[in-house]
C-alpha cells in the first residue's frame, strides 16, 4: 500500500508524479508483505493527528476526511478507513472522488486494485464515461500533491504576500499549478500574515496565463475582489456565491490582454467538486469551502493574487524582501516631499504610463506642480505590498503597492489612495504605473453581469 508514501513525511520517497510530469495514478498495492505505512507508525500517528486537527478546526473539511481514510488504509487499518469514508459519503454523497475511493477499498477485499479508479468494474465502462474516472484521478493527484506541498512549506509565507495594510483583513492567493486557494489573515503587526484556510480549486481548461477573451485560461497577476453576489442572484451553475475580480487590471490592459468576467465562485449543487482544469477562466471552489470564507472577504479591499506557482519564503527571507520594497517607497515619498523635480522623476521608468500620460507628459505635469511648491509633507499609511510571481511571463520583478497618503496636518487628498506598479531593472526599482483608487468601501452585493469568460 503506497498511495500516500512520500506525503506522510518528507523523508519518504514519493510515489506521486514529479512536478512537470504527466499525471499517472498512484499505486494502491494491497498485496501482503510489501511494506507500507504500518512500518512507520510514528509518521502515521503524526499525520492522523494533523488531519484530525484540520477537521476539528473546520468540521466540513471533507478533503481531510478523505486523506485520513487513505492514511488509515495504507496503514493496514481498512475497517477504520471504510468507516471514515462511510461517514464522509453520508455527509456529502455528491463527493464523487470519495465514492470512487470507497469502491476501490471495497473491491480490494476480493481482488487487487492497481490504483485509484483502476478496478475491473470501472474498466468495463464505455470510453465515453471512463473519462469521468480519469477526471476524478486527476483531482485525487491534485489533492495529494497539495498535501505533500503543505508539509514542505509549513512555516513559510508566499513571496507574493509581502505586507497587508491595516484596513485589509484578509488576502486570497491561488496556485494554479497545485490547484489550491489560500486565505491569509492580517496579523496586524510586524509578523507574516497567518494562513487561515487552503482548499482545492478548479481553474481554466487551458494552461498558461490568460491573453485574449475566450482562451479558456485563468489570468495571472495581482487583482482585487470587486463585488459579492449571493446565490439568490445567481444561476445554480455558480453555486453558493460569486466574487468578481478586477481582471483586466491596469497592467493587463497595458499588455493588450482582453476578456472579462473572471470570478471566484461555487459549483452547481449536483456536484461537490470539478476536475482540476475545468472552468473557462474562473476559479471554482466547492460550495461548502466557499461558504466558509464568504464572511472573510471584503470587496474593494481583499487582494486576489493568482500565480502559476507560488514562491514560499522563510521569515528571514520574507522580511528582507518586504523591507527592500518599503525602502523604495520611503525614498519615493522623500523625493516627492523634497520638491525637487529631478529627484522625484528619477523614480519613474522611461516606459512609465498613467491614465492620459506617458513619461514625458507626466514629467511636464509634475514639474509644473512642484514649481508651485510640494505642499504639506506626507507619509504613506495603510500600505499593502503584493508581488507578481517571479516565474511569470513578465520580463522584470513586479510589485504592486497600494496605500493612502497622510499629510502632516492630518488631512488626506480627498480620501485618495495610490496604487503603484513597481518594476525592478537590474538593482533598481522604478515606478512603471501610478493611479488613484477609491477609498476602502463596504461589502457590496449584486450589481454585475454574469462572467463572460465562464459561461
């Protein structure tokens, strides 16, 4: 029994496909005398304890129940494994992956099952239906890979999440390669954000970054949730709720990307989950998991970062990268406060753009403003730092800084917020794009059309 070998502790050799290789089903070897997790009872107990803690924290963590059943089965405790699966399918009968694993375990009592969904009954299905079995195996592999990665990344923070401002309660990150969504909470201090939940998700049917309308890809970048739409205002296809995001953002439009209507949403109530690559661009979450995070998401405030692969940092490395960007912003603010146009404009890239401006017209405008005096000195407040993935298609490192300007006299510029896109060329950071944004709002419901790219 080797289904989860390598997912229990990083000291084991994994039987899961290495990253980048085509999916192949993990082997479930039920023949006696072949070794198995029963030979490492400490690892089994440690894993079971971890999974039980997940279930205690979130009673509808059905993935943890499935994983616990698999661990018990591999540890030569089939009766306990089946009892867990019986409980699971009773609670969520439309969790088809759990139903299939339960069938494999029952069939293993009378014959050898070669892998998840590899049994004589399913092999006898017509090809038109067997594709559904392959979808479920893909889902199993995605969930198992994510579990293994959670062990490797324990105690680390995504490099894309460098700082959350005081008004930002949570942030959402999506790892497309692992088909995982992460919800982080603001710790309100100098410590890294805290992981609150992570769940399996489905993404676009086509791999890669979104470029044009209808290409079936999920975009990659730094976005923000714009709205909340409850299920009462949605067709059943979108499940428990929907959260549209602001794709295409300023950088997407600058790069001539097209399309719209990218949402985080649920799933038709007929099913518990969808295959890993199954949407037309949206990020799709099970209804029970989506319901868990609905109260924690604030439109116009919650960042929504999507990457093909998240980068994970230990705390020391995370602090170093955060502090580097904060120093860049302090220098930008200091140069603006100095009233010296040359110092201030040296922070801007030659290919800078803003609404209605390129670098030359922006320079003329700012020189005229600064010639009349820089006005009251200001500082940066409520700062969030959100990074693009360094393995993305961008030629440079990119960080989005979202903040509010606070003046020494306590005033604000019409409650104006700033959003800067910073890019790194060589050893120097420059402002590539600058815009004003609305002050933080409250949760909004409805008011939006259905997703154009996920119909």
